[in-house]
């Protein structure tokens, strides 16, 4: 559905959308925000109510609403961590580059992220999340040219991306969200069936 190479329109398209997609730098349609870690030796920085994510938490869930660790307001002030708004696409920028998730609740991250905060009416969160494969490919290629395998915020801002108008982005984002919701539901059913099967195997076979 996304245009490739020099194409300016996708091969499959929803009705009533005819305009060519336009090329932007990611930094023109979103803010790229890094993270930070408060000193772990100062207890007053930890155990607060501000969600604080690490890359290990990203990749299995689409939406994130609670982190494993939390920091305090003081910890936030004493580090380079920043509170990110709902709808931010978390993007891991180090080893394991390119894992993504969408913030369902305000939160912060450590320095292993270059998170994408869409500009209002410019970039749809689920649209860019659905393009994770391209974000990941760009991050891996760009990061590989550095001393450490890491992609910076400045590098992410320079990523070129083809975009339709915001209304079409929303339509595409909703379409993929519905597909992802269906996949999640079916996976849950499959997991339950596997659990039932395992229980029966243990009871039937001696």
C-alpha cells in the first residue's frame, strides 16, 4: 500500500483519494525526542509515577500504558528524559534498532530511543507505526555507519518519507489498526487452544 522508490501513488488505494503522495523529511512532520536515565544511585529519582521505558520492553505490544520502572518529577528534572505525549511512536535507536510501540499514556524513555512525536494534523501515529519496517531499515543502515550501532535523532530527522494528505493517513492507519486488532484476537484464541491441548495431553497420555 505504501509507495516504493520513485512511485508517487500506492498500488492499492482507498476510494476518493487521488492526490500524489509528497516527500518530506521525518523532522518536518514530527519531533524526534531522545531520552535519559536519572542516576540509579539516588533513590529520590526512582519509584515515582512517571512511566520510564527501556528498549527491552518494546516490540511485543502495539500500545504501551505502563512501564516496568518509574521515575519521579525530580528524576525527570535531573536527567535528559522528557515526558512524551499520548500518540508518540517509541522507536528504539540502539542494539535492536527499530522496535516500535505507541504510547497510550504519557511517559518517558531512557537514552535508547529516538521517539517520534507526530505534529498535529501532519502525521498520523498509526500510519507511521504501520511503516515500522521502513523506519527499522533506515535506522539499521544509517546506524551501521556509526562507531556504535546507533541512529541519532539528527539522522532520524533526515529520513525521507512519502506521505499522503492527513485524511488518507488516518484511513490507512485505521485499516491497519483493525487488521492488527484482529490478529491479536486470533492469537489470543490460538494461545488458549494450545493451552487446552497441553492440558489434555498431560491428562490423556500416561
